[in-house]
């Protein structure tokens, strides 16, 4: 992990973001694992973006250029 940030707003909602280095060939492995956990994935502008919403919580993973 290179960097992790957390933000909380007064009404109790929060955002968490983590920036981590991954191997250049990790995208296909990550995509298969995330799809297996119920994420939908698409490639957009050279980035693999996988997202799912569970109980009102949006979780998104973006892999681009080794990050």
C-alpha cells in the first residue's frame, strides 16, 4: 500500500481510498477474482474498473498503469 485516506462527513457517511502498487499483469487476475465476488467490470480509457453496490454501499476498484 502506498497511501490510504479516509474522510467522514457530519451525517456519518465516509469515503475510504487506497492507492497501492500492483504488478502490470495483475488486471486479468483481479478482474476474475472481483467478478467472482459479484463485481461488474469494464475497461475505460485503459483502466480496468470493477464496481458493486451492496446495501447502499458502493465499492469500486480501478487498476491503471500498475496502480
